[in-house]
């Protein structure tokens, strides 16, 4: 059927419109898109809302609102006032971004950092942002030839949400790399999305061996600056061998980090030494479980929770520590350290040893000169959280790679090159496949606790 000429003109017009719109959508930057996204922000949306809803940080709230209205001069002024008072890392990131968008420098490169607003203790996200914000500020204050813009995304420590965040981030070609995600469970679920989009995913927190990639794999886009569960499990097993005995094991089945650590631990501790295993995700009676374990000859507790990806883990972990009352030694992972241990007495925390990525007083790994240059707002130098240090070091990797990269496709080969290395607070950082070539890990015990946190010291 022959269409009227006007119909052909209409169809041609529609096609032209769509053709013009497609490049526009593809070229939309992440900061432009964030104005209409709830979980992604360059300074438009507050991810880490203050406990009082923002009443104590009115300048932050007003600054983010000005940012969303694209009044970057006003946003900078208000956010700077909040930063001077609060030292809020999210404010500092938004402040740095506002300065870039206000001044419009000729060369800007963009990355994203993914944090859990919920689904994990709030300090987890805050500590990640502390390392990222400090590194961004340092870089942008120097005359490096380009400025760094950082988008923040929230995955709520949920694999399904994490997938949606990853799919959104890789749509935007200005995102040259991503730092995240927090837990191994989420990182495993999203890794393939970044790989298919040929976007580097660099982790400062995920340790599951399931993420390990062979050095000869040219399609590997995942890297991490901390050791895998294999490294930390070996270190914890060495501690057990100093006082060997029968073990009662608590872990969370079917979770990436917990399952990976358990498997790695059995590599160094014969399974015949495990007399009882209990599921941290089930609401069982801790007193009854420990009684059964003792009756079976257990003399040591090993606790391997996942990274707060199960609703019951924290309550069960508390119950085990409380029932034990410091009697049997407890060996645990860094998640145990993060589990509000300040709620317990020093007697209840007696004989607790946990493996963490690194401790600031561990002179085997820490560059003391670099550590002493760390911002004062990170806290006492001898108690800076490893998550802050590793996030900062991960940023050193990305900044060095971006400095040699022109677009997303060149970031991966830069980091993967055998000649690539940078120096961070934890010393030299280079890679063998997805893994950091340098093995770092610290064993620590709590020393003193106040109403908010516990301090730790390195143990042999």
C-alpha cells in the first residue's frame, strides 16, 4: 500500500528525532543522570543521612539541594561550611565535585565508588568514603593536568540492588572505573557486569577467593588491594597452630565470604580438628551449642560471619561471645572486629584474636612516613581503620592508572601491566592477575573500648 507523502515526512521526522536523542542519552554523564537517580549522587542526593535527619547539618542539606539545582557556587559555599564543622567525608566529596562543576576545568576524569548505605554498620560506608575523599582532595589540589570527579552509589549491601547499580554505572561512558563493592557476596554478583562492559572494578574490601582471576586472563577487569581469604585464613591458622586444639566453627553457609574463608581455613587446618559446626544464620541456642562443642572436646572457637549479608548473623555472633565469657579462645575474621565489640566487657573479649587486612601499627606493611601524613580527621594514627587505609590505597591505584589512560578501555591494561606499581600507605602495590602481589594481613586483639569503639593492637 502506497502511503501519502505526508506520512513519509512524518516517519522521517520521527527517525531523525530518535537519531538525535540516542547519542544524547548515551553521552549523558553520570552526574547529569544522578539528578534523577535515588541511589547515585555526585552531590545531589545525600546517601549517608545524619542520624537526626540532617538537623545538625543544615549546611550539608542546603548544599546538596543547591547542587541539585546546579548552583555550584552556592553548593560549594554551603558544603565548605559543613565540612569545616563536621569533617563529613560525603560532604568533602560533594565539595570537591562542586568545585569542579563550578570552575569547569578543561580535563576531568570520573570514577564511581559504591558503598552500602544500609545492610551493614554505618561506619563501613563512612570509612570507605574517608579514604576516597582524602585521595580526591589531595589529587585535585595539585597541578596534575586533570581533575577527578567522584560519583557515590549505594547498593545497600544487597546483590540484586548491586546489579542494578552496576548496570546503571557502566551505561555512562564517563565512568572510567569503579571502586567497590563492599561485601564479597555483592561483588561476586556484579563482577561479570563490569567485565562485559570492560570497566575496571577495584576492591578495597572484598576478599573471597571466588573473585580471584588468573594472570593470563585478558578479560579480567577485577583487582583488589587487600589480600584474599587465602592469605587471611593462612594467618589465622598459624595463630591456631601456636595453641592447637579441637575447634567449634560458626559460619554462614551459602555466603561468598564466609564460605570462601571456611574453605581456605580447611586448607591449613585439617578438618578432623573441627568437632562441631554451627550455622550463624539460624536462631539456635548458643549456650547449648557451646556445651555440645565442649563435650566433644572443643577448646577453641572460630567465627566466620559473612559481611553482614544475613539478618541473624550479628545477634548470633553476640550470643556466642556473651555465652563464652572469655573462657575459650576465639579466632575470627575482620567482620567480628566490626561487630560493635564495644558492647562487651574486657573479660568477655579476653582471648579474642581476629585477622584484618592491615593494622596501622604493623610495621611489616605500613609506610610510617605516609601514615604520618594522613589527614588528622581520619582519627588517631595508631587506630586508623584498615578500611580507610585500603580505600585510600585503592585510590592511589586508580589515580595512577587514570593518569596514563585516555578512556575506559585503557585503564585495565595499565593496571594489569607487570610494570605497573604504586606506593600507598601499605607500601608497594602491584598485581598478579586480580590479586595484589604483596601479601599483607594483621592479627589483632582488642585493648580498650569506650561507648563507641574498641582499640586494637597487633599480636604475633
